[in-house]
C-alpha cells in the first residue's frame, strides 16, 4: 500500500515512514491532519487499492431515521455513519473499513451483519453531527461562534427569590451556562427556528429546534446542565426559579445584531426535570404581504376584495401550525391605514403592530374572547380580529358584529373550507346566521419548499401517478438531496397550499338548505375554487415543493378527479391576467422584439411562447440547434433562448456556432436548462450565453430576464 501511495505521487517516502506502524484509521488521520495530504485523494486511492467502495457523503442523502439503527455512543466511538439497510445487512461509512477489529466490535455491539465502505473523515464527522447532533463539547465550541452578536435582554421588573433558590441562581449565573444559553438562542435565530425544545432525559439534556415545521435534534448536552440551563432561562424570562413543580409562562427578548426578537417561554415539570419550550417570534413575519404567501392570482384577488368590504366575516382555518396567524396579520397589514380603526383580541398578543389596538385575553379576570368582543363593539371599530372562535357565544357575537357595519377576521380549527360550515352548525349557529354573515372561508396548510441549493430532478414519480393525475411528461418533479444550507433536510422555507371558498348567492342558498360538505366543495370547484390538494399539486409541478412533502401534508383525496394539465393551464391563465394589468403601459410603449425559442420539448416552447407573447414579444420556435440555424438563415431575432440538452445539436454547440459567426455574434443569448450545478452554469456562460435561467420556468422571472438582457444590449449598442 505504501509503495502504491508513493508511486501515485500522493505522499513521499519520508511521510510513509512516519505512519508505517499505525493502523488504517490512525494512518489516514495523521496523513491528513499532520502531513496535510488531501483527504479525498488519499481515501479514494485507498478504496481503489483495496477494491472497497468509496461513498461521497456530500452526494448521499441525509437519512435522520438511520440514527435509530446505531446508538450515538457507538457511532461516535467508531466514527461510523449508518447509510442504509439491504437484505438484513447494514451499510456503514467508515474511515477504515478494513479495520477487522473495529468491524467485529461494531458487529457485536449492533448484533447484526455490517458492510463498511470508505468515506473521508471530515465528511463522516459532518454527517454524524447532522444525524445525531453535537456532543456537549462540540456544542459549547460551536455555540461560542454565535455569542459575539447575541445580547439577551431581560424584561423590566424583578421579584425576590426564596432562600432555597440561591444555589440554582448561582449555577445559572456561571459564565459557561450563560454562554451556553445565549448561544442556543442565537444559533436558533440564525437557523430561522420557530421553537426551541430543551428536554431533560435520564442521561442527557437534549436541545431540538423546530425548523420549517419539523423538529430536529441539534445538541445533546451532559445531564448536569439540565437545572442550570432551565434556571438561566427562567431568570431572563422573569420566572420563579424556586418553583420547579408547576408549569410557568413568561417572555423575554433576544437581540442579535440590530434585530430584536420576542420570545414566549413555557416550562413544564417532567419525570426527569423541567422541560423548557421557547417560541421565537420574528417581528419581520408580521410585515409579510399577502402576495408573498403563495396565493395564486385568483385567490389573492379574492382575499383582497373580500378584506376591503365594509362589513362581513372572513374565517381562516387549519390545524395548529398551519400559518393562520401569519395570514391574518398579513390581511391586517393590507387594511392598516390612518383612516381605519382596527382592534384585535388575541390569546396571547404575539406581535405588536403599529397603528392597531391589540387586546390580550385574561380569562382569570373575566376577559374572554366573547367579553372582549362585546366591549370592542363600543369602540367604533372598522375591522375586528378575533384570535380564535372557540365557543358559541364568541361565534354569535362575531356574526352579529359582521352584520352591523364591521369587517370581522377570525380563525377556526377545521380541515377544509367547506367543512367549516358544518363546524359552525355543530357549534349551535343556524344556517341563516352563517349565510347572512360569512363572506369567505380560507383553509390552508404549510408545505416545506425545496432547498434551491441542492435541488435536483426527482425520478421517483411513476408513470401510473402521472397518468392518474394527468401530469404532462414534460413537467419535471424535483426534490432536495440535502446540503449544509438546509441542514441535510432538502427543504428550506415554507409556502402555503390554500383553498378559498367565496360565499356567493349560490353557496349561501346551499348553506340555508343545509347542503352537505361535499356538495359545497363541488359547487365551489365548479365556480373556480382550487382545493388545497390541487393548489399543492400546482406548486409541485412548478418545482417549488417535492412530491414526498406534498403527499405527506395533503393526503390523496379519494373522491376527486384531479387533472394536472388543466390545473397548470388555469394557473397560467390567471397569470396572464396579472401580466396584462401589470405591464399594460409598458406594452403600449415597447416595440415588438422577436425572440427565437429553441427547445426539443413542445410543451416548454408553448409555455415560453405563452409567457412572452403576453408580455408584448413576438416568438419564433425551433426544436433543436440545427433547426435554429435554418430559422436564422431566414430571420434575425432580437434574442435567442435555447435549451442546453437537445438532439442533433445541443445548446452549447449552438451558442459556440453563433458566437463564431460575424452575422450572429452580437445576438443576445439566454440558456434555459433544468441543470442546477454551478459547473453547468459556468460552462454555459463560458460558451457565450449572456444569462442562465433554470427550469421549472417562473413566468415573471423569465419575462424580466429577457427585458433585462435586451435593455443591456441596447445600451451597449448606443
């Protein structure tokens, strides 16, 4: 082996002599860390020499469920990463899979057969942290980087603590504990966490972050930190640190850089100690406009239209964590102005909004939703927001307010828009009350978006599924393979799937005669409503959401016929109306530029033609590079948009030919491709493309890029 490595020019004879007596794992680590030998080159050479597979963990998807196959202690001790099971055998990545002693110990510890493959030490360490979280020492080291910009501010006011709390206070005031808590909070802010769970177990303290709706283990700390960490959080939240037997609720603030965050703190006594949950409230979330939440054009227009009515009622429905509060705050922001009196009643008030009067619920003092609502009606409001309708009294008061010159917004826990009507009837409301008061019901779920940094085509969609939902073959599905940006999950951020039911005369008549949920839903669909499943499917076909995430959140309906092709056409038709309004003035002033679209997919060509012609362009088409050259012999376009991979002549070859000819060298070129790798983009730009647009096509972005490139060339010519 030594002669092989030396012969390959990877190490010198002197370097080999220094590691000759070490075992494989120690040898690799010494050569990499002390001798500065490139670890990937070293490990791949060893894998080739011993005929053992090498796994690039950066390209292998993170599977958090594999943590159940190998205990953390064993994984950390032997530096092994469980990858997958096959025929009862566990495939693991190791620094040295030829270490028979280690392999035997692992096999004995797990009590199952294993097969080892090579991977680089750094990739193994990174993957272990992604699967199991960091150790206590790693957590302290990692958190220290988050402390520089973190400043925890306590709420004003203080309370005297009992004598038996002194030891807890001293422990919570130790510098390492303060740094640890500050670091946990600051790291959560950086990762965009909504909730922090700090949970004591029998042997350790587990810290989990909820990111994009999913809980992920981040740190596993020593058990000794359990009480000091809980006490420190109580101190900054102005809670009683001597009370460890009853639940407590408090608030505090965290300032990172120049940005301030509110945090709601809840403690709960458990068998192994106090569990602490911290809800992080990002004030920036309340400034979101309705247009960025993911509504399609028809839904957005309907939301804004109904919200602008002088009276009526809008209900936002869905389970806990479906984004109802964010949607309501976005509606309030849309309505908020100096000539509008807006009053909210909430439990609790999560965000303070400038210009809006917000009333917190206090049941102990008799301030319930119903009681607060009755008092608000004497405050001359234009818009009333009720945090949640929980009982008949609140529902009746809200309905009455919506009939007497007020716009009422509220939430309800139901699974769909049509189902909401039945829920209100079950609460005790009469159908005539509902039909005369309710204006619109909007139901929603949140879907995790695909991480743009690791987005790749997903080939798992079977032909049977495509046929079942009539999904065109040209539409490519995507998923995230997992990367550092998304923490290995393949998802980054969330978007809503919506269902908006407008109560027109036909729907109101059906409610009055007690029509069923299915009848209401089907009538709504006949009048243009998309169900949440259909709206989610459109977002999958647009490449925003993976099929797996979509089907996990929105179960497949058994009583609906779904037509994916029709849904995409409906989406584009709604977009067409938006383009006509948005760019009508520009279209009157702009001359008709001629665009040549080169793509072997007729569907893509039709889609691009649809978008560009609605933006005032004229379009020519060609199915590959050779056909494009024939078109160019007859007509000279103002811009060429070409796919990369095509039969007969691909996009790269076409671009090179165009740039080498004096007659076409000055024509702007945009490359259109489904490839997302950086090398692919560099290759296209190096060949002579002026811009690079990825599939799936985003209509507004496509038209904007075309205008930008044309404008740049006109400026250069001038």
